């Protein structure tokens, strides 16, 4: 069966079947392997049909060979370069304390006038005689 193939080989195959859990890829006339849904592409795959269709030619990498069961595990994802992430470190989440109350104006951004402040300014302007048009 898989005597022609070794773990780590990168081959071209044709998609011969699609199931909710993965896609079957024919490596030659007699041999096919399974690309598990998690090995389709980098990132989350909800529906394989969004990424592959019957008859597609794909590059696959041999992940494992089980001669006894006659199964070959393949990966399309392993043949593709991983997408670059801008920030690889996760930002720490702010701790939330139960029952904590935010200070009224402490969290207001600098330079931002609240409606209350702006209203007071407008009232002052409206009371100035020199600004009233006659």
C-alpha cells in the first residue's frame, strides 16, 4: 500500500471525497489518505467545502502511515506558510473586581469634554452680552 510513501513526503494529490471531519485525497491510482479538518489550512475551518471541492489538486504532506490499518494521514496546512501575526504576545486582560465603581472622571481621556462640561460652557457663552447679536 504505502511502500512508495514516507512520513514527511510532500506530494500532489486530488480531492476524491469530502466529509464533515476531513477530505480524502488520492495520491495515486491505488492509494488515498485523509486530510483531517484541522489540517486543511491555518486557522479555524467550519466547513471544508469553503476551502476544497471534489477534483481539486492539492499539495499534501504525509504526517503518518499506519500500514496495519492501511491509513495515511495527510496535511495541506503543513505545506503552506503560516500567516504572520503582528503581535504574538497576548495582551493581558484587565482584572475586574466585583463591586468596583469607576471614578467619575478619572478614566476620561485627556482633551475630551463631557457633555456636562460642554453644557456649562454653552450656558456661560449664552449669558455673555458681547456675544449676543442685536
